């Protein structure tokens, strides 16, 4: 056989060289068994008719048993345990509206990430804060909220990057053998989230939400990481900073009450820097519209028609991993769904 052509109907597999089973790399094995246990206790204190406090804590303990055949001491066990406190306070402006603030700490199993010495990374730790306002309207059928939030993480595992391969120009991870090496970094995410959901009238339903999220590394492991994740760089560049969602349904009045019409839009800002020939190319923001119509001839039957991507917008979906020739996927084109439901 030549030029990589194989006879489909007579091929036995002998034409391809068998692996060298005596090669130590072929015999490497990794086995990891994590176990996590959590216990929680909480209480609510009513200081006055308007002031309320929530206090609690969880004790989280994880144990990881590993067998790494390539290490001098292949069998190892890791145990970590920590109390995770949380607290919240609310103030009732009225029976339907309140202000609140909350805090919780973070303690997460790091996963199978290893440092340059083959040691498992320390647990991911941090803090999360939120302050906001919630309100109910229209006899509690319409809910609104605004929240400011901030999350800090420490010991987050990240690839240690050495820079560009001089032969190909590609960015290569620092590896030991075939295993990527990870280092801990600190990161921060903060933003605002606003939402309105429920019934404006008996016949008009609405949902609208807006999120602004700014993310950055607050420290990096070493100078060699600067190209990808230096201090101040967005650690989740595939996630847009601005997202707006709107959806509404309206039942037509009088003789047309058997009909319901609706629609909405999802809008996001630019995201996902793509590496093309060593240069970042951002995907622009976009809006995707949708529409729907329903017809209920009786209380037992409902016929609905939904159109997604109404304008047949051509766009790329956001993915975490993008590079030259990789990770480029078009969003769903215009599609129509017809549905019939019958209930007794």
C-alpha cells in the first residue's frame, strides 16, 4: 500500500505497526478517586419586624486517592477540610420590597491538575459578595431585582505557557512528558444583574434581564503566563461583558382571545478573541430575534408555532477554546417548530 490508501474489504490491520508495549510511556496509568462530604447548619434571626439575619456554615471535606504510575511514589492520598461560612442580612422597605446583602466563602475540589512536581493543586478558595434590591408588584405577580456582585478566587489552576513554538509559531503549554503543568492564579469577577419577570396584566407576560460582568486576573503565576493571562487580562474572554434578554407573550383581547403572540431577542456584546496567525480577532456583538404564535381552539388543545433566529442571523457561538482552524461553530440558523398539545 502507498500514499496511505487501505483496501477496505481485505484490510486486516497488520499494515499498521503495533504499539511498542515495552515503551514506558505506553504503560503509564493514572487513577483518581475523589470523595466529598458536606455538613450544613443554618439559622434565621429576626432582629426587628424589618431587619432579618441569616447565618450558617458548611463543613466540606474531600479526600482524593491517586495512583500515578510515572511517579517514584505512585500511590498518594490528599485530605482537605474547611468550614465555609455564609451570612446574609435583609431590610424590608415594605412588605413587597427589601434590600439585602450576602457573603459566602468558596472551597472547591481542584480537579486533576498537577504542578511541575506532579503534586495535585491546592483547593480553589475565595469569597463571594452580593448586595441588591428585590421588589414585587401587581399583587406579587411581577418580580423585579437588581444585584451587584463580586467573586474572588485563589489557587485557580491555569496552564503555564512558555510562548511560541519557534518552528510553527503556535503557543505551546509547558508540559512534562505529555502532561500539561498548572500553576495557581488569583482572579476576580464583578458586575451587575437586573431582571423583571411575571405578569404586567392578566394577558401580558414579560421577562427581561441584563447582565454586565467584568473579569480579570488579579495575579499571575510567572512572567511566562503574561501573553495569555497577565494581570488585568480578562480570564474568560469567550464570555461577553454585556448580555440582554427579552421575551414577552400577549393574549389578544375579545374575540381573538384564542390567539397569543410573542417574541423576543437575545443580545450580547463582542467576545471570543480568535488567534489567527498570532493576532487576536474579536467576534462582534450580535442580536438574535425569535417570534411565536399560539392558538387554543379549546381548553384541551393548543397549537403553537415558534421561529428561532427570525432574521436568519449568521454568527459564531461563544466557546472557551478558539485558535486558528479550531473552535469556530456557526450559531443555529433560522428554524421553525410546530407543536400540537392535547390534554384531558
